[in-house]
């Protein structure tokens, strides 16, 4: 069989190139061996770097360099070469599309640069810029901004105005991506004041156009971009990158207003520039443009063309095989991957292939999780959790269509897993981290260093909250947080979190418990009921109306005092019943409900919901849910399981009571009564007023099975930081630190200790949540401003139940019921505002509390002893006579 001449020529060329490559490799290896014999580490390192620059496919050769080094660097020249190596590894990993490995390399370079203080190295160009850009690519904007600020400070010090202006542009992108347009515009303005180069001005104007686009000002955004493009005579290697950005935003603008043909033209122009000037790099941008072109085909109702383009984008990102099979094990953390899989899912929905759509949505969630594992900052994690909500809602909708009406438990299980994946994940991370830190304390120098960093951050945060000049402290906090993030990185990798599975969750739910886990999206709301090992899902098709009703309930009838409830009880009654029906449908009498709230549901106490729509003017006869069921709450099943699993060493009861108003030393009667009532019921350590401070709090927290705190609480500062008033000192949420020993229950008898800012997908950032984060299995907290007299009475009633070995949930339930069954001074006192603020969040368990020995008990014991002695004396006297 003879081969065609053209084929023979091709084979000869390949063979010739291979021989040349082999000869080059052999020559390079011979050179490296010679340098090693000479002990010339510097030139040996540069030779390996140069070889990889000329042979980009030899990345593995570069990455093995540290293993091949025969000794550590001994002087600054050699360290300079090592730093060049590490930054080169970061650059080459990025060009290969492995952004996470690139970040690792640049972080190593950052640490190496500061460790050896290599001032001659251009850290801004070869570490700070690429590292911050990598962070922003993955959405870790806090760390990106921290590094960008470092770069700006250094460039201004060097009087390098254009480069400083360029970094201001990058910082603007970070703030813009966080949704903070004000600070983004401020960065653009600062950059424009410094910029001298037309190229830098071009980028800043592009950024200004992006901000206008985000505001919805498409006309001015497009005009500015077209003006920018017109200022460039021709595309060239110097301006191609900036033109790509301008064309991409113009494409997005036209896509937004449904001008699909114009959008396609701009995306094609951007793609052509990438192929011309960056054929072997900018793979992420290339994939992003292809995803947008795929979206255009979907909107044109050309699903097959859309899939072809989207699969091409996945091949660019090295996920699909040549046969367009997704390799799930190859999915990595990348925002573009999330977008492409989401777009593929929508395309499959258009084709009526819901199963394939569901697969791609799960791939998107997997990519989101892979991104999440790389984040260290809690704010970044919370933001990612919020951004993934739409993705979760779409996934739940498809899974529900498979579940209903068949009731197929596979899809019910999947909905539970997705729901759990959508809530309180950062809290679960905090619980895990704090638990590991306690296990490693005293044995692990890394754990000790982490603790010092956390304490330093807490100190500076507190100073920033209380001092007028916050700037210096905020810079210190940013530096400490970045160092802590680097320290946590290896720890996070060694403790990879297993995927949440229904199979692992369900065995932890006893048959006696009826769990209801909620998800409230933009369009639909879901209630996932778990009872006797089975899962039943209800869907509310109008989530917007449900959220409005709950917002009105909380805002009108609870947060602003009892006036609205007093003035319009019938309207409250009807609204409460509507919410009950939407959330639960119906509840059997005697049930134990465990509620896992979501979104605004977290602001509700279910005890006071009305279960019958027949209005009765007598409030004392209203059909409250508490009369049918015992109700407790958790942030998620995952967090409940983690906190229940810990061994707690605390013993006994501790109570901290601020019984006087610090401003005027006026007695707080209700707190005095509460302390006196509890003291008659429970034995323990009771501290009052001046004896209550931060030190006393930490001691009581580490040495009690139950900790009771009765004082004022409020939200402080612009960030609404949950705060406990400890008399002369304040305890902020961020001050809560993990302890090896902790209470099984913390009772926060103060206003709004269960309240705070809502972080969608995470829950309410409250003091109650803070105690859960540091390993406390359960808290009793208030959702609104408590009525002092009522709260004192219900709290005392709860301790009466605890002293009788009732579980906390049962004891609180019975205390509230006793209040409702007791004659009050006015019928209005039966309104939920007065009695329903306190809720149990966390594990419902029996506490080992010792009952107090009252004087009556002592009198009975003394009388018994006296009677025994008298009887003995009479018996003895009678016997002697005989």
C-alpha cells in the first residue's frame, strides 16, 4: 500500500521537527548538568525558565524545577532567580488556563518576596498585578483589592503615574464586580487624574462605559465605547486587548436590548482580535465570547447551533472531549464554566430535554463549589452563595417537574441536597474550621499562628468600630486578613468538604421529628418536608407575594412595636393565617416541627402563626400554631449535625445580668425579676453589673453547660454589627472566638439577638448565628424588641422546665403556652408581639442543670432530721425504762 506524496511530506516534516526538538532537549539537559556541576544555581534556574519560554508545551518541566534543585538558594541573586521562577510558573499556568494553580504560584511568589525583602524585583508587574487579576477573575474581590492597593502604594512611591492609573482601573473593575458603583467610579476618577498615556485613558474610559452599562445607561455607554474605538486608527498588538474589551461590552449592550445581529457582529470582532493577536492565550475571554454567541443562537431558537458553539467553548476550557462528552472529574473552579453550563441547560430546556438540562445545571453547581473551596474570606463566600441562587432555583424547578406528580424520591432527595447546598454554607465552614482549630491548638504552630491573627483582627475591628479615625485600622485588618487567608489555604485543601448527600443527612433525623426546609427564590418557593424517612415537596408558585406578606408582617407588626397589631388585630389575624397556609398548609396536633428557614422566613417566629381563618375578637382564644405543635429552628441540617457531633465539657449554669441602666444607674426591674426567678430554680454562678465584662463572659462560656446573658442588645454601625451591652464594655459579633469547651445552650435574653442583616443563601447574620459558628449547639434568642416583663416570665418558665429534665425546645414551648393559659392584665397581652419573640435555634437537647435548693426544701429537710432525732430519743428512752 502506497501513501500519497503529500502525506509522506507531512510525516517527513514531523520527523524532522521531532529530531530537532530532541537535539535541543539533549543540548539543554547537557547545559543544565554542567551548571549543576559548577554549583551555579542562578544560571541553572534561568536556563530552565528560558527553555520553557521557547517551548510552552514543556510546562511540566518548569513546574518540576523546585524538586530538581540540589540545594536551597544562598544569596540574593539566587533568591531573585527563584522568585523569577515562581512568578514564571504562575504566568505559564494562567496561559494554560489553570487559574487556581496560577494563584497558588503567585501567592508563593508574594510570600517569598516579603520573606527575603527582594526590593530590586519588580513585584508590581510580576506578582501584584497578575495575582490581583486572578483573584478578580474568580470573584475574590476582597483579596484582589488588597493586592491592588499594595500595588498603587508602591507605584505612587516610585512616581509611576501611568501604572498607578492602570491599577486604579483594575481596582474599579473589582468594585464594579462587587456591585459598588460609587467606589468603582471613584477609582476611575483617581486613575484619570494620574493617567498620561492614551492607552491607559482608553482602558479607564472602557471601565466608565462598563459602569454606565451596569446602571442601565446603554446609550451613553455605547457612545463612549464607539468614541474610544474611533480614536484608534487600526488594530495592532498594543491596542488589541483594549479593543477586545470595548467590542465585548458593545456586544453585551446590544444583547441586553435584544439587537442580536449587532451583538453578534461585536462579539465576532472581539473573537477575531483574539485569534489574530492572542492565538495561544486569552482562552477564558475566547470561551466567554463563544458562550455569548451560543446564547444569541439560543435566543434565535437555533438550539443545535447554540450547543455546537457552547461545546466548542468547553473544549477551549479543556472540559469536553473531542466527542463533546463532559468529563465531570475535570471540572474546575471557573466563572465562565458556570455560565456555559447554565447556557447549555437553557438550550436543552428549549429542546425539551429536561434531563440533560438538569445534568448541566449540576455541572454548573459543581464548578461553583470548586470556586468556593478556593475562597478564604467569608464575605466573598456569602456573595458567591447569593449569586448562585438563580442557578439553584432553576435546578430545583426542573427537579420538581420530575418529582411531581410521580413523587419519585430520587428527585426529592436531589432537591434536598440542592437546598442544603444553597444555605448556611459559610456557617458550616466556620464551624468546621473552629472545630479543627480547637483540635490542633497547643500541638500545631499553624493553629497557634491562626489564633494570634484572628485575635489581632478582632482587636483592630473593635478599634475601627469605636475610634473616629478608622483608616489605619482598616488597612491593618486588610493585611491581617490576607495573611490569615494564605495561612488557611493548605488547611482548606487537606480538609476538602464532601458533597452534601441526602443519604448522609436523613439518618440524623428521628422519626418523631417533622423537618420543613425552605427555599425562596425570585419566582417559586419550595417547602421540603421530611417525615418518617420520606421527603414530600410543596411548591408555591408566587414567591414574590409570599416575601411581600412576610416583609409586611415583620415590618408592620413586629419591628415597630405593638401599635399596629393593637390597632388592627383582624388584619394581622388574616395576614398571619395566609402566611401559615402558604408555608405549612396544615400541621397535625402534637407534631414536633424543625424549621429550616430561608430568606425573609428567617425573621419569623412560627409559634404565633394563625392556623384557622375564622376570626375571633377574643385574642386569648386565637388558634396559634403553638397550641398544635412544638417548634424549633436550625440554620441547615448540615450545621445541626456538625454542632451536635461535638463533645462539650462545660458544667453547670452561669448567668450574666446587667440589672441597671449604665446611663443613669436606674434599676431594670424585669432583669432583676428574671435573675431572682432563675436563681430560685437553677443552681449556678450568678454575676451582676460591674462583675460582668468580656473576661467574665469568656470564662463563663468555657466553663458552663448553660450560659444566660440578660442585658441590652442592638445593631451597631453602618454594617449593622450585632452587639451585646456588657455594662462598661461591648461584645461585638466578630469578637466571638472558638473555645475547646463551650455551653450546650446560650440564652440571649436581650432585644433582637436573633436579628441582623440578611445574607441571601446564608441566613440572618445575628448573634445567635455567631454563637453557632463557634460551636454552640443551641441558642435561645429574640427576633424583635422583647417586652421585658413577658420575656422575664417566659424565660423563668423555660428554666423551670429545664430543671425538670425537659428538652430546651419543650421547655420553651411549655413556658409560652403557660403564658397564654394564664390570666393576663389585658386581652391584648395575648398578641404574639408580647410572647413570641424568643426562639430556639439549634439542637433540642436535655441539659444537665442542678436545681436550686430553696428555703422550703431546707425547712422540710431540717424538720425531717429533727423528727428523726426526736423519734430516736423517745425510742431510746423507752427502751432504757424497759
